[in-house]
């Protein structure tokens, strides 16, 4: 079977387009129905594609959700994974306050999809597994930043960076779920200031 | 209808005894089967009581679980609600390290029932509501202790005690669930030391 390059390129593009349509449709249906009530049929219908085509791309609604989780969390990672090479304690404290503020504000702006994720984590083993991976990625990155600060004489030593990172991330994670439930809307910046004050006060002095 | 006092006392005692038998049976069945798989029939059979009698005491397995949650959490509250009137920063730090250590150790010793609660929180609205109440009780008490320390010139001021307490409790809550899943067993005291070091370092200096 002979194909010109433009034909295969065309197929590839159509395939990407179908994938994108399915993800957008899934996002809409999940937002409207929640995770549990949403069906793969609704999503396929909304995407105006066929069952056979849809199952080439995704094995079911859990699979679609996990890709959507990754998309949203990529924006969160971009905050956690900002370059962190402070030259002073003051700079470290400023960076940390910025990261915490941005994290909580993003929880607020992504509320609707995070609500769907929260629901899915409770009922889908694969979504729950995905969330555990997301958490560990955050904790690993925070632990690296702590180790950097310890090695450069900015943060107190004698504490395991991973255990510190874990406790620190947990405060963010739990506040995130409360924000997703519609709490604390008027207090985001004050929460960030409070968390950062205790943490940097304890770690950087 | 005339009854002598000893007859009503006897009934009251039998009633208490039945209630106790049902709770003990529920504890056993939940530990063996988990929350979702456990049935009220299994519990009634194990308690060697009748359906009618059982339903005088509890409306169903959710109701039994909530009483068991309260029982276990009473032991945790006794840690959180220790008298907290430190005369110095050093004393405050010592009390806090003690409380955190005791909390994590109790998570370890109550692992099996907490595992049942964790499962129930995911599937039962009343269990989830109960857990939210438990969390708020902890946070309120911690906030009181922080306010005490601020008023007595031991802790830094300018931070909302409730927001500080919330972030602090969240670290404990998330570590609790990890301990319940069998993680961190060898590290409990190190985790307590780490959490307390950051927290007291940030709040008490």
C-alpha cells in the first residue's frame, strides 16, 4: 500500500483533531454531569464522532478523565517547578509566598474541573492512582528546593527534606479541596501569607 | 402500668448491654469485611440479637459506624484537648511535640478502624459529614491554643489563629491517612519532630 506523505499527514492531523474533540466534549460533559453520572455515550455524541473512532483514542471515561487531570495539573506543576535558586533567605521567602499564592489562586480558577477530579478520585481506582502520582511529583519537587536551600546555607539543616515537603504540600492539598468546595474565596491571599509565614519562619531561620 | 424501680433498672441495663454488643459486633465485622462489604445482617447475627431490637438502637450500618468513629476519635481528642497553658516558648514547643507524636502513634495503633473510617468517608454522606465535624473540632481547639500563645506573648501575632490551625491540622490529617495505609511506620517520631520543628520554629519565634 503506497501513501504519499501528505495523505499520512492528513490522517495524523485528523486523528489529533478527533482526540482533541473528544477531550473537549469530555470536559463539557464532566462539568455538567459530574464524573459518576457522565457516560461515554454522551461524550461521544457531544464530540460528533463514532464509537469505533472514540475507542481508538480512549478506553473509556476514566481514561479521558486522567488525560484531563494531567492537562490541569500541568498548570499547577508550572508553579511548583519554577526555577528555585534563591541567593538569600529573603529571596527564598518571596519565591515561596509567590508559589503558594499562585497555587491557591489556580485552585480557585480551576474549581469546576478539580471538583470533577475530587469526585472521580473517590470512585475510580485509576483516578485515585493518578492523584497519588500527582502528589508525589509535587512533593519531590518541593523536597529538591528544600535540599537546595539547606545545601546553600539558607534553610536549617537536620530535617529530612522529603518529610518537610510532605507536610508542607498536605496543607496546600487540603486547602485546595476546601477552595474547590467553594470555601475561603475571600481569603486566598491571607491563607497563602499565613502558610508561607509559618513555613519560611520555621525552615529559613 | 406499674413497674418497680428494679424492673426498669434491669431493662435499662439490658438495653445498654444490647447496644454494647451491637457496637462490638459492628467493630469486628467492619474490621473483617471493610465498610462497603459489611452488612447489617452480619452485625446483628454476630451480636446474637434480633432485628427489631437492633433497630431500636441503630438505624443501620452508617449509624453504627458513626458511633464507632466517635469512640475512636475521643482518644484523639484527649490528645488535642490536653491543657495548654505554657509559661514559656520552650514549654509550648515541648507540649506541641508531645501532642504531635501522640497523634501519629495513635494513628498507627488505631490503623485498622481508621482504615474502615477512610473507606466509609468515601462512600457514606453521613460518615463524610462526621469526619468534617471531627476535623473542625480539632481545628477549633488548636486555634484556641494558638490564640492563648499569641495573647501571652509566646507566639508571633498578626496571623489568624484559625488559618494557622487549619494548615497545621491538615499536615496531621494527611499523614494520618498515609500511616493508616501502612506507610511511614518506622518514621513516626521523625515525622513528629519534623512537623513540630517547622511549626514551632515559624510560630514561636
